[in-house]
């Protein structure tokens, strides 16, 4: 794949280091960019990166590294660790 311009590479790097998927406003803050009026333009960059396979859009407007995109719940909804089977269920059981 072709190398990314610095502005795009910074986005990919921040998402690679992130613990959970992030929204455009959060990424702007992490990259020390204005969060006032330019978030929509920044979101279009994220959509472009996602469309080209550099990052993943795990749900509408929620972006993650393509290598670490979670399969499941959004962040901030309880425990962010890997879900364990519920009490009384064995791993691999289907109800």
C-alpha cells in the first residue's frame, strides 16, 4: 500500500494506540485540532480512511484501528474488558 500523508498517518497512529473506538471530536482533541467548527471536515477524512481500508468504522461515526476493531459493544457501556460467559453458562454453550 502507498504511504499516507502525515495528517492521515497521525490519525491511523492514534487509533492504533487507542484502547477503544473513538469519535471524530475525540480524535480532534487527541491530535490537538480545533473541535469548534472543523469536526465535519475531519469526519470526512475518517470516512475516507475507512473507505480505503486504513481504519475501521465500527458503527456510525465511531472509528478504530483496522487491526483492533472490536466486535461487540461500544465503549463506555460498562466493562471494556473481554466479556466472560455469564454465571451458570459454559463457554461455547448456545441458548
